[in-house]
C-alpha cells in the first residue's frame, strides 16, 4: 500500500470525510514532493495536491497518486483552495492541529461553505511505522553517517578546534550528495557536559572527552548518530562513566521489542545509570523517532505514551553530563522488527582513545 492509500483507509475508519494536510513534512511524506510549499486535500476516495507557480514543474515531476493543481499571482491561496474543495464536493474539512490560530481564522473566514474541524491525528501512527522503502532510505543515510564519522575521527587531536571539525562534517555530507540533517554537535572537554553544545573555537586538549553528534539527510530521510571519544588516555573515572552509558545504551536497544512501552525503555536507562548514582545527570529523553524528520514522531522519555511496534525507527541515546568534568553520549538508530531490534548505525562504540 502507498502512504496515500494507507491514509485514505485511516480517514475512512476514523470517520473523517476530508483532511487538509498543511504540515510540509506530512505533505512530503504523503506525496513524494521535495519542495517547501504544498498542501494536500484528501478524502477516502480522492486527493488533490495544491502548490503555487514556483513549483508547478517540480510537482508534476515528483507527486504521484494525486491530482496536481497550481496557482499564481494574483490568485490567493484561500481562493484557490475554496475552488478546489468545491470541485471535490467537500463540505466538511478537517485541519491539522499544528496550524496556528491565525491560519485557522483566515481559512474559516476566507474559504466559504466549509465546516472546519480539528481532525484527529491520523497521520502520526502511520508515519511512525515505516514502509520497507522508507527503512531502506534511512539505512542509506545511516551508512553515510558511519562513513562521515570514519572520516572526521582522524581529525581528533590536540590543537584542532571544534569549529574545524564541525565544518568538515558539513562538507563531507555535501560532497557526498546529502544535506546536513541538523547542525552537528562537536563538544570537547568541559563543553561535552552541554548536551546540545555548538561547535566553538575551543581547541581540543589531551585528556578531553569529545562528543560528535551528526546526521545526514539523503533522499529525504535522516540519520542521527553520536559517539564520544577520549583524546589521550582515559582516566579511571572517564572509563567508569563511559562504560555505564554504553551498557545502558546496549540494554535499551535490546529492550526495543514489539509491545514494549516507551516509558519503560527510557526507565531502563535510568535504572542502569543509577547503579553509580549517574541518573541525575541524564536530563533528556532516551530517544526519538527517526525518518522524514530528524526528530520524527514519537518519543522515549519519562512521559512517553508510545508503544514499540514493528516498522518503527528510533534513536537510542543515553547520556551523562557532569559540569566541570564532561559528558558522554552514545547514540544509534534502531529499526524495530518482529524478530527484535535491527541496528542501522555501525560505527564502533567501545571506548576509543585517540593517542
């Protein structure tokens, strides 16, 4: 089944007569479109893709399974939308809850003859379960992320700045036909205690933890991997912290089995870290969904309500961040299958000393 037919079946089952899809990531997931402006009006039996004249040719080339319509100046989007929903016979139209109040107010006042209502989130459960084609694209992005780490790890030595490494990460993805999935994190020494540190002019020193968090976007799908290294010889305390984070990461990957509760998988990491009183230094969630977006739908945290199911792809990324000492995070991308977890990122994660 295509994503369009899957969503149409869900609309029918949920009693949604028609849905206006405006979130661009959802639009891209549904249609194959890669541009930045597009909408889909979908009913259980029909669908139209709407864009403006900047993307007329691109939409005709990329969009499959939907009737493509485009408009240009001086036509307004709301007028064009009104024309199309009228032609489709739509009288009651659901909208995504992610839109702003101002957008909803404009649509309500400018698209006549429509009964607007906030639609149930019928897209999230579908996007969370990836098709085989989507998993293959994520795998390709993961292979490129592994290769990027293999490339940049050779730069880790005293005197090299975080900024230089961050630039090389970005150059690597660009040179290999991918986008940078997100601004890479390069955090050395005391900066490694900052989970989302920005690369700075700080130069790496002997004895530093160095955390690299990077990912590429290839053919519309993302990877996200983190590794932490020690430049020079690791101290006993560095080894202790690293080994416990690694044990937590491995255990949580093993726990990603169909039927498991996301909150319980997150709790397992905290339980293991608490063996050495380190859970208090783990302040973020264990992981997130991965796919069209880096932070895709779904989350593993103390507040998670998600249930693990085959076809989902998750990041598993426990971390410990101690101010004045440094931090360790280890992250892999994991595909859930009926037979258990399949790790998609393969760069080695045993403690590596850069000597």
